[in-house]
C-alpha cells in the first residue's frame, strides 16, 4: 500500500498515523530492520496502542476496568469476521497445510486461544509467544529513524499504565520520540462537551491536526514553530492536563 501511494504521489511527504492496533502496525513498520522505508515518510503518530501483545494478553484476563468483558467482545467479533469468510479461510487445503483444527478456532474463549489455534499457524510461527514477540512494536523502537509521537490515556480500559510505561521509558532516552499521556480519554475516546451530547469534533480530532502540523515543522528544521504547535496542543486540552507531559520542555532539551 505504501509503495503504491509513493508510486502515485512520488513528490508527496507522508505521516504514518495508526489507531490502537494500527498504531502498533505503523510503529513496527517504521522500526523493522532490513525493510526499506520510503524517504517520503517523515514521521509517525501512534494513538492508544498497547505496545506489547504478550503483556497485554495477560492484563486482558483481569476484571479491572472490565477488561475481561472487552476481551470477550473482541474475541467474539474476531470469530464473527472469520465466520463471514469461512469458505475462503478454512479450505481443506489451508487446514491441511497449516495444521488448523477448525473446531479449536470456534471454541476459542480468548484472543490468545484464537491466535494459538489459528493466526500463528497461518503465519508459520511455532508458538503464540513467538508470534506475539514478532508482532509487538516495543521490540522495534530501536530501528525507528523518524520522529514519533505516542499518545495514550491514563484511563484507557484495555491499555493499562504498565503497557504505556514502555513508550514513556523509551521516549525519555530517544530524542526523536515524544510520549503524551492524557488523564482522561479512554480508548480512542477523548470526547469534549456534554456528558450526554458530546461535541462532534473530539479533542483527539483537533490535536491530531496540530501534531501533524508540528511534525511537518520538525521536518522543515523550524524548531521554534514546532514548539508553538506543541503549545497549541497543550492549550487545546482540558484542565486535567496539568499532570500531562510538558512537551515544550522536552523539545527545549
């Protein structure tokens, strides 16, 4: 997909933006060793990802924050997608060549069960642990050569603080990384306005544009303008942001 975009728009600069699992995907893509990344990609923005699938799978079994209910819903939704394409995904040839037991797939109670009985076999991994390690963006931080912004919410029900700490720690030692944690926001929520009738445009909608503007300023080597953009991000957030990361001080170091 990226190569097709570059072919169609060779002179266009691009930002990779990913939400939740998409944030993990773009981070992994930008950090993979041996993969040639187009110079058109000038940075990445990750929103509400969990960074480490192996650790996340253990936290999802907890009842805190109703994570176990979310896990059940996500597992059933994934199985529903597989059922929708059952004829194409579970041909006799695929089941034979990949050693997939279809009954085990439908009996899966968690995403780990589903990945163990289906996904890791489809991609030729010996274990679900090996599959999760290969798929988790935390193991690719060191290979990222472009600026990255990681945004999470402290009250995200499915991405608890021990997971976001992975990006926070990396950002403390990597000058190309910025980690932002909002006190509120949930998982991809960040609503503003009334409790019953929130604004159609969320805090995230507005701030994402400011982030993109700031990263283009970084690419233009105009650091002062980037600081101005970060100031706009901070001023546009709610009054709860007094506990959030001071991005201007990071950029000044």
